[in-house]
């Protein structure tokens, strides 16, 4: 039944299409204005208001506890409630911890900040071995390998532990050979878990035995290059053992909560006895190295035996003297490092650290006996690699010595001068001492480096460390030139290109931060000369890139760098295209971040154009979209920054040059068109010649853009700009070109997520904007009445829309709006100086006839759309479109014409037949709109109001 009604309505519509007599009615602006009454206010309407509800009922206040007596009772209750007190105390502690957490902590001496770097730096591909009696070869921790089980109750602990010691004899040792480095690390992680598990199971002797066996492994230097990492892994286990012992003693000494003073003192005495027992057990270890490491691991436990700092220093000095018994200088150095690690946690004294260095300097010459041996057998390990093994220990010990204390800095420097082959110590001094001390003695350090002849430590390594230090804190102003000259005298003598470029890479920061552009330019020139010898640049692209990045990052003026004679020749060192492109990106990125707001320097502009051309030429058909986008953004930034002030002709000339240079980048062309449009608006001379030149530039540039959507947008923009500046011929050309592109627009585009997105919504928005612009565009005498509107309607008629699309209907409705505005005596808006059709035709009857005929044509097109929606069973869209057209007919057309009134009634009937598909308020609101229009016209246009009244009567009767 519903379908037959729709068909009847469609047939009526088809009849209306043949003999529709459309006449546009005049617009009565004063009648149809909605005058809103205003009122004064003292508060901002968007201000947030807080409403407080006050209950005056005293009974409800008492029940809620807000009366004074209830408040006092609640306070007493909370004070007496232990849970409330605990909550308040917890809150206070939480706030205190939060406050402590916000205070900056000094992590300089934290070993945990260094251990990961050591593990990553000192690696090996050789096979490793491990000897222990606590792990099976598979490394399982299921407890099956434990023949001694944890006892829940042990009557005689002494007897039990003696049995354990008897069981863990040397005959049970397992030797694991040919372990890779990851397997080796995994075994130590298992040992750490086994130690913790044994401790928790009350197997103290087993835990001690694991710690002893781990400490013994520190004497193994079979795989030299892995020894620092091996030290880290083993001392991690020793640290866990020391913490377990300390925590147990701390728990014993603290006692249970609420115990009496006598009981607490007895517990403390028991903790002291237990502590002494631990030290006695460790002292009974026969071998020196595990005995020293185990005592150092629980060194913090001495606090249960003494609180005197002098006693701590005596103990540390005793251990220092005992460490003299370790023969291997590498093992000895790391043992002293562990002593210093434990010592800094209990005393701020530096005396024992200085004494350790005194002993190290005595055995220091022995290190170079090993170096001489490795020079004869470099296949084992090189001298340089061997000396680097000492760096973590020396660096940490020196850092602890000078941390918050400058007492020994000069003393250590003097000691270093007296040493033969002092390169290793000098490297650690440069790495560990404060930059301020190194800057103060910069000339002395340069002399020391120049005089250094240490096997395995090159001058380039020392100079890199010095350059890194002075980059963060420079020498005095009067010493900088002399210092730089002395340093580069040695750097320039380096014959190895690798050593040379590595040194310059470090010193580039210092030169760019603290010296003028002339020194920076000289540095670039020296690099050009040295790196061109034998095409050395081909092997050092990363270093050359880093040098350029550091200079641009630290120098204050990017523009000044770009105009230096040696800057662009430096770019010629990057012969590999991919590297060259990355370098240009880097330069333009720094220019984007650090340059001035505008530049007009011709040399700077030419340099930027040169860089941009390299990037543009790198783009080809295989370039990904993200690469194009990045390059376009960088080029667009400097295009916006090139500004020649009032010289508009030179600015336009720059845009012309840029158009020829960046021919591969659509986004740059879009930027150039916008820039030229902006340039036209800056023309204050009121001369149309320059504006026409700008629009002509845009008109020539737009077709080179590949995206049709962007072309259409830019043509419309340029047409509006031309219209604004009274260049009517150029405006007509832009509008016509834009409309000719509509049928070239693809049906969909791909968004950033790779999904297709329909362009119908864009087309509707675009053409509505075009229609709003065409209202004020005067007709050309060569093209006829409303040429552009006719062209638009013709384009829409040929465009292929989806079968169920409502896009053409929306465009036709807006075209009907535009035609009605064209019929008015005075248009609602104008462009100053442009004679629009209302003034051009003067409301001529012939012009109105043309408008009415076009209205009939547009209404016919809409009726065809209605019929198509009915065939497609799109009742909701059909009803909505019917109401939209109905309202326009009521507002725009003369309802005294029977054909028009009949069409309006049919549209209303068609919408009513699909009212179940609409919102329940839609039809009543539409009826109220028609009633309001009748009331507005009742007194000023009686004939028109009478026609609306007849239509209302028919609508109600239907």
C-alpha cells in the first residue's frame, strides 16, 4: 500500500515537471527578521555557578554529625580509635616519603648505574667455563639436585651445619665447559636464585659456600676481555649475600614490637654475637681472594660491632693492606674497586681510597709487563683492549675519591705526571674528575697528553676525553685560543684518518660553542682537506654527519654558517646519495628549529635552494609518501622564511625560481600558490598589474599539481582572490577551470590509515562554496546569463554519483537557493567595486524569466532524484528530500500559481506517507514553520499569505 502511494505521488510529480509555472517571490527582509529581546546582566552567561544547599533543620544536622556536640564526639572517637590513628600515621609517612622522593638524589656513586654499561661493553665470543657444586649442567632449579633438605626443626644446629660442611666438599664440584656468554650469565642468575632460596630455607652454610665459590671465580682471567662483566655478575651475587646477612642481623637487633628494654638489649647482644660469628667464619676461609671478598661483602655489618668512624677507617686500611697480597694487577684493581664500593656506604673518609691508589701506583708498572707480552702475541688480546679492562675500576675509584672533595685532585694529577706510561690513569682522570678542574688546568692537561707515550693508549683517545670534558666546561677566556691551538697541533699530526676524524668529532662541540664563525669555518676547511686525501670520506660518513650535526646544534646562528666559504664544499664530501640526502634533511631541520623568523640574504637563500634541490631530485616514483611529506615540510619552512620586505617583485621572482627548482613535490607547489596569493594581498599600491601577475603565476602553477582535489581548491581560492581585486577575467578563468575538473575528481581517496574515503561529501561542500561565490560574480557579456551556474548544473548532470547518493540533491537544493538570491532586487552581500548581477541587470524582467526557467530545471532535476530514491526503496531519504524541496517552494515560489501549489502539496503528501521513517517532531515542526510564515506575511503581503493559507488548509485536510 505504501509503495503504491509513493508511485502515485511520483506520477503527480512527473506531471508537475512538464507544466510547472515557477515565479520567484520578493524577499521581505524586515518582516522575516527574528528580533530577539535583549536584557542587561551583571554576570557572564558562561560563568560556572556553585549552588550550596543549606539545611536549616537541626534534627538532620544532628543526624549527619554537623552540630557542635556531634563534632566533638566524633573527634574524641577518632582520637581513641587505633585504626584511625594508624591511618593518619600512614598518611603522614606516605606524605613524607613523597616529599623525600621529590628531593633530588645523588646517584653519582651508585654502582647500579654503571653495571649495565660494563655488561654491554665487555663481551666475548669465546667459550667460558664455570665450576660449582650447586648447579647441574642443565641448570634446573627444581630442587632435585639438593641432597641436603631443609629441616623444619633442628635440635643441634651446630651438628647440622657441620654435616652440611662435610657434604659440600671439593669432590662434588662440577665443571661446566664451553658455555656461551648468555649461558654463562644464565648460570649466574641461577646461582643467585639458589643462594637466596638456600638462605630462606635456613641453609646458611650452603649460601656461604655458594658465595665462596663465586668469589673464587674472580681469580680466573682466562677470558680477559670478559673479566669486567664477570666481575659484575659475581659481585652481584656477593651483594645479595651481604644484604641477606645484614638484613637478618638488623631484624635480630631491632627485636619484636613492644618488647621491654631488657629484652631488646638481650636481642642486640645476640645480634652482635651472630655478627662476630659471621666474621669468624669468613676469617677461617683459607684462600685470600674469597676471604677478602666475603668480608668486604658484609662490611656494612660492622655497624653492629662498632659505631666509631675511626674504627671503620682502620678496618678499611687493614683490608687495603691485605689486598697487596693479590698478584694479578687486574684482579687486584677490581678487588680494590669492590673495597671502595663498600667503603663509601659507611664512611665519607677518602684516606683509604688514596692509600689504595698509592698501592696501585706501585704495582702499575706490572701492568705494562702484560702489555709488552700482549704486543708480542696480539692474537690473545691487544694492548689497547687490555688497558681498557682497567677503565671501569679506575674510573669508579677516582670518582669516589673526588666526589664532593677536592683535596686529592691536584695530588693525583701530580702523581700521574710522575708515572711512566701514565695513559691509563690519565684517561680515568679525564673521565672522572670534575670538568671545572680540567678546564682550570686545561693547558697542563694538553702538555701532559702531548708528552704521553703509553703503549695501548693513543693520544687520540686522550684528546677525545679532553675534548669531551672542555665541551661541558670551557677554560678561561684568555686561555682558549692557546689551548685550542695546542690541542690541534697534536690532532693535525695524527696520520690515521680514523683517529683524526674521531678526535675532530669530539672537539667540534667545543669549537662551535666557544669560538667565532672563523674558527668553525677553518675547522670545516681542514676537514675538507684531510678527508679528500685518498677519498677517506667514503669510510667516515657517520663521523662527518655527526660533526655537522654538532656544529649546527651548538652554534648560535644557522644563517651565518650557511654563508661560510667552506660550508657547501663540506657537503661535497658526502658523495653517496642516500647520505647526502640525510645530511640535507639534517641541515634544514636545524634551520627550521634555530633560524631567524625571516631572511632576505641572497647567499643564505641560494644555499637553502641548493639543499632543497638535492632533496627534490632525490624524490622519484619509488619514493614513499612519508618521505615526500617530510621533504616537502622542510622545504616549505624555508620558503615561508624567505621574505624580501616591500620588494614584492623580488619575492615573486623567488617563487618563480622555486617553482622551477622543486618540480617533484606537489606540497611545495601548493605552498607556493598560497604564498603568491598572500603576496597579492600585500600589494598596497592599488595596482592591478602585480596582482594579475600573481594570479597568472598561480594559474600556471596549479595544473602541475597531480591531486585534482588540491587543484580545485586552489582554483577556487585564486578565483575569489581575483574577484576581490577586481580582476574579473582572471576570476572567470579560475572558476571555469575549477568546474571543468569536477568530472576528473576520483570517486574516493586513500586516507592516512590506508582506507578509501569517499569524496562525495567534499564535492558537496566545494560546490556549495562555489555557489555562494557565484552569487556576486557578474555575468560576462561573451558567455551569457548565469553561465557559471549553467556550467555547474551541466557538470553535475554528467558526474557519476553512487546509486543511493543524496549528494546531487543537496547540490541542486543549494543551486535553488542561489537562484532565488539572484532574483532579488538587492543581494545580501557584495564585493566592494564588483558590479554584481543585481546592479548589472537592475531586476530586468528578461533576467527574471531566465532565473525562473533555471529554477524549473533545477526542480525537475530534484524530482528525478526523488523518483530514483523511490525506486531504490529509500523512503527516509525520499521523505527528507521532499520536505527540503517543499520548504523552498513555500519560501521562494509564488504559491498563487496552481502548478506550484499542487507540487508543494504532493511533496507534503509524499513525506507524510513515509512519516514512520522520520523523526516524530519533523512534520509538526515543518507545519509550524509554514504557519509562522503565514503570520509574517498576513499584513504586508496579503495575496501571498492567502496562497499559503490555502496550502495550509489542504495540508491539514490531507
